[in-house]
């Protein structure tokens, strides 16, 4: 087996990284990529990560030619064009926009959940902005409620960009914010997640305990 030709800057706790890793496993491309773990916080820039990726976010993918792709959505699209199976991101038509919209909703859950994590883990308790924290939690609850109401059949139809993104978002909420107890208000979503969380790609990419 040849050595990986690309490097993915990542951290196993990141839900945005996990989306990419799940897609790599689902499409059989995981051995093409070397993983370089970096710990990124809003006040901890990583010089090696910033080369070609000035915003300094993860995931970032250094290609064999030295170019860097960043933002999970760009990296997902790149890898979805690199395998021979059915695309996990529809190429055109209304299905493309619907599946990407569902994926965007999942990204919104991740964004809010990561922001809550930063605020509560990095800022002293007496300086935390409680009303802002509550609104981030409300964003998560509202989005989960809409998925519960309108998207279960679509998510269950096939494990593509939408389902991967929602599954990774739910996994991160479980990982960092179990106090939200989202299952009690979203039983259909909970049933769906219980099934997809057992996929080999999801089991292989679980965040560390």
C-alpha cells in the first residue's frame, strides 16, 4: 500500500472533522489521507495550520501538490468527486439543494454547540454571557425540532451528505452537551440516530471519551 498523499489537519473531537472522516470511510478513501492532529481554540493559532489556511480552522486538507483546501464543505465536495460510487452530494437538481440545506442545518447545530463549548470551557464563569448561551442552545433545539418534524424520511432514505452531517451534529451534542437531553423531544430523530450511529463509519470516528 502506498503512503498517503494528502494530510488532513484535524482533531477527533471536532464534528466538522468527523463529517469528513465519515465520508472517507463510507467511500473507502480513508487510507489516502494522513491525519495530523492539532488543538485549535480561538486564542491558540497553529502556525503550520495557517499556511494556506489563514483563518486557521479545521479541517484543512493539504493536497499532494501542496495546495490547501479548507472548510469541511469544500473538503467533502472534493472527496465526493474522488470515488467511483454513487455521489453522496447530489450533483444537480432539486435533490442537491435540499440535501445541502439539510446539511447546512446540521452545520448550524454544530456551530452553536461549538460556541457554547468555547464559552463554557474557556471563559471564566463570572464572565459568561448567559443570554447568548441560551440563544445558542435554542438554535440547537429549534433546528432539531424542524428535523424531527420534516426530515426523518429524507434522512432515512440514504446515508449521504445530509444524513452524515446530521448524525455528526447529534454525536457532538451527545459528546459535549448531554444536558440538552434532545432525545425526549425528538423521538423519531432519536430512533434514526440510534440506527445510523452503529454504522462502521460512525463507530470508527467516535470522538474520544
